[in-house]
């Protein structure tokens, strides 16, 4: 049995919700002086219903007056069972219908109806009223729900209602406590001797005393100092319980109703969400793009602007569609969360729906691509949803961990889907945490080929571009290692040819003019004859300043791997570097380590050239300095 259940009242003002709760539990949920003076509920009230098994179900008593619907919404998001209250002497009234619509928009599936004040009406009136009530409930989640006739004054029917609530609680499906905990805050106050205390309904996961938590959307870190459930101190609270949390190192003025306590890193803050939206049939007007609305989510409320997608100019009452909601203040939500929308003015409930993407990119209203993405997010399989996000993130890049936050799927499930997409050729694995959609890789491939084509045209004697040059032109969003991996994958897919860490268009061959060929032969001979004492770049080019081909041919020899640049000025032929590697290893085998003087003598060059080669190997991690010399740290094979 799942005992962690929240029962929430709903109904018109003065229909007896608070009196009914008092009759059921013996507790008055009106806590404000103004509520007691005026005789109406203004803000949320909280208590619990004792169950036969010795446990409790939480109860949230909401205000019924039209001026306080925003307070009703702050509590409605956390309830599991609805207790709709309708007074026998008045029947269904405007806030009865509005509350019923709100509960429907929030995805409520279970509950019952209490017809109160039966002692104040005649039997024939009550019979007529019940027929009208059943008609009004048609099509709602309470259409087939129990209807109990009660009197809070005489106690008539109270035991029957209590028994039905017990049965509903017993049959309520258990919540998933494996998810990261989430607690929308609906009350904030100071407790003398303790400090800041917040209350709310734990809607996901489990929360422990002493746990580090984050306040969203402010992204403030704090710690749980004490936990209470129904006034009892506990070491752990679970989804479906009303919880009071004493927080360390945080001030009440830093918090507000609607903020969320959650596991650090389990939510994202955003100024936009993509949603599936549905307008109530009884809504007084439609919603157009740029309509200003009140957005109610969890225990919070913020103003937003609606952008209808897919060239939809207006949603009329009873219609559904897709939209991007843009907020004046950031929110923290999850995929699958329900919300309610009310007009900015006049203040009326118009509709609501489901959050599909809690941190999307900004869409144009006419974007059919965005519309298709949201259709997949709403109606598609888990694989469809992940692929839709993968496509949307192109040409941007996102770590796979973000997909879990945007879909609500576990990291393990995300990885399984990505591996499946990879096997089908629809996703390319760049790193364990970074995937790109195959359509984006094709776009990147085309961009790379255009870049290389332009490069070859402007630099006919250069073998190609190095990865760091390519990164800065088409892969600026990625860090160096990931960008290099993308370029390598593009080469593997045939978009480029890689040789000596240089990328060129496939099939491109460098052709030399006779004058350039003479310069090439001259440079090769010059560096070969120089042994381990090659000329420095600047003096060499200064000496041959009239030969405009000299810099280009020299760069070609470097790009093609014939010359190895150990620094910006000194280049050694590749066969000389291989000889130097062999000599280094011979010295180490004989001496145990290689001193600069011994290496200098071995290559028969001055200290400057010997040191340049050794420092080059140091930077590449091939050699490591010791107290008196160097030793081989990493094999030379392939290092040049």
C-alpha cells in the first residue's frame, strides 16, 4: 500500500470545504486571522487524514473565492486525489467549473465529490441538484467517481466519505521514489531558534535530513537541517508527503513561493519552455501569438508570452496546439510537467497543458521544424524524443547528460537509445558523452569541404589545413579534443584526407611549376647537407627574399612531413629526427640517462640544436627531465 498521498479540496467559495475538512479530521485549516474573521479561506491550509493502518494522508485545503484562484493553483499541483466540494443549496457554481477545469489541465485522474449542506435543503431539491451535478461532471475525470452526500453540521455521511477516501488512498498507484527529489515551495517563514523553514509537497524522490540541496531557479546551495512530516521530525521524507524543511545558511528574503528545492544538477533554469497547449471549451476567449498570460506551474506563478508554432494564428476555446512560452522571470521545470494558463486581464483560466522541452532554443512562430520536433516529443517514442532533440541541437552541441534533463529519461536509458541510433547510422558517437545527428555530420562535412576547397585555391602549395585551423572556422562551439575527434570522424567518412595531421580534399595533388620545383630541390638539398645544424627560418627567407616561392615551398615541406618543426625557427628533416631518436635510445641504453652534452656530441651539432630537439620531445611527452639529464618517458614510434 502507498500511504504517501495528498488529498486536495476544490470548489466554489462558501461551499463548506474547510468545515468538511474539520468534520473529517477535527482540525481547522484556516490559520490566518483574516480567514477566521471573514469566514472564507484565503490561502492554502494543511492537515492530514489519519488512516486505519495508523499512517496519514496529507490534505491541502484551497481557497474557493475567484480572487484567490492563484493561491488555489499553488497547492493544486501537488495533489493526488481531488475532493470536489459542491454545496447542496447552490449546486455547481463558476469556481466549481473553474476548479474542475484546472484539475483536468493538471492531469488529475482520481477523486470523489462531496455534496455538502444536505441538512439545509429539501429532498426534491437535492434530487434535482444531484441530476444537474452529474450532467456537469460528464466528460471530466470525476464522471464515474463516487458522489457522497454529507452534512458537516450533523455529521451525516462523514463516515461514508471517510471510508471512500480510505479506499481511494489504498488504490492510488505508488510514486517513483528513485528519481531525484523535487519539492515546490508553497510557504516560507522563520521558526525562532531554527531560522528559515519552507513547506511543500514532495512530488518526486526522497529527501534526507542533512542532505545538500539547491534552490531553483535562484540556484542557491543550502542544506537540510531538520525535516518534519505532519509535525513529526523524520530522518527521511518521500514523494507524496507534505514536508517542512529547515534550511541552513539561507534567508527568507532570498526565497519566494514557487521556488523549488531539488537535488543539485537535477533541474535546468530557463526563460522558455516548449509545450503542448489545450484551451478549455468554456474559456472566454482564444489565445494568439504574443498573448500575455499567467503561467502556473508547481507552486509558482510567472508572466509569460505565448508564441504559437506552425503558422497557427490563434487557438480557440476547446482547441489544442503547440507553443513556446517565454517568461519574464526564469523557471525550473521538467519534461512532462503540467501547467495552467490564465489571462493577464481579465484574470480567467484559459487552458494549460504539458511541458515538452524545459530548455529549448528560441523558435520562430513559422518554424515547421520546431512543430515537428514537438509532435515527436508529445506523441513519439522515447527514441523519437531523443532523436528530435539531437536534431534540434544541431548545429549546436550538447552533452548527453542534458538529454536526461530535457526528456525525464534516465541517463542509462538515454545511452541505450543513443547506441541504438548509432547502430542504425542516425547518430555519430564523438565521445562517450557527445553525439551528433548524421544530418548534422553531413552539413559539417559539406562545410569542411568548402573550407578546404577555398584553402587549396588560396594556398596551392600547402598540403592542407591543421585541425586547430579547422576548429576555429567551423567547430568553435566544441573544446579542442572533441573538435579534433569530429574532424577525424569526418575524414573517416570521406569528407577529407588526413596525412601527417594535415587535412586536405580527397584527390587534391600539389603540382609545382618548374621554378617552384627548383626551389623545392634546393631546400631539400640544403636541409640534407646541413645535418643537425639546419638554417633558421627567418635568416633563410631573408637571404632568399627575392624568391617569392620560398616561404610557400618551405611550408609545403613542413605540411607534408618532410621537415619537422621543433620550434618556430628550426626545422629538421624527418630522417634526421629518426636518427636522433635512435641515438638518444642508444645513449640511454648505455648510460641510463641522456645528458645534453652526450646528446650534443652524438648528433655532432652545437648545444643550441641539441637542446631544441630535446625540448621538443619534452613538450610532446616523449622525454622527461631527471636531475642530470633525460630519460625516455613515452616511445618515439609515431611521435613525429
